[in-house]
């Protein structure tokens, strides 16, 4: 992705100076870095959400097992 941004930046500024190309390339690099950070934060949030769902499923399953055992105890009386 980074190379694509560099190519786009250089292509768009074909008629400008090398210094101007460098400035635009730096600006594009900053945009890519911000996008990368946002993507990483989003993936972290998604991972945390899946972990929370997994934990809730495990807790529910454990409570179901305890409930079934309690029902068996009551039926045995």
C-alpha cells in the first residue's frame, strides 16, 4: 500500500520539482501512517470484542452445567 501511495504521489506531481515531490510524498506517508494506526486500533477493538463474546459464552456454558447439576440433585431427592 505504501508503494502505491508513493507511486500515486509521484505520478500526480510529474511536472513539479523533486523537492515538491518529496513534500507530497512525506504528506502521503503521514496519511498512510495515520490509516495504519487507525486500522490497528480497529483490529484491537475487534479482538477485544471477540474475547468478550468468547468469555460470555464460556460463563454461560459453565452456568448451564452448574444448573444441570443442581437440577439432578433436586431430582435425586
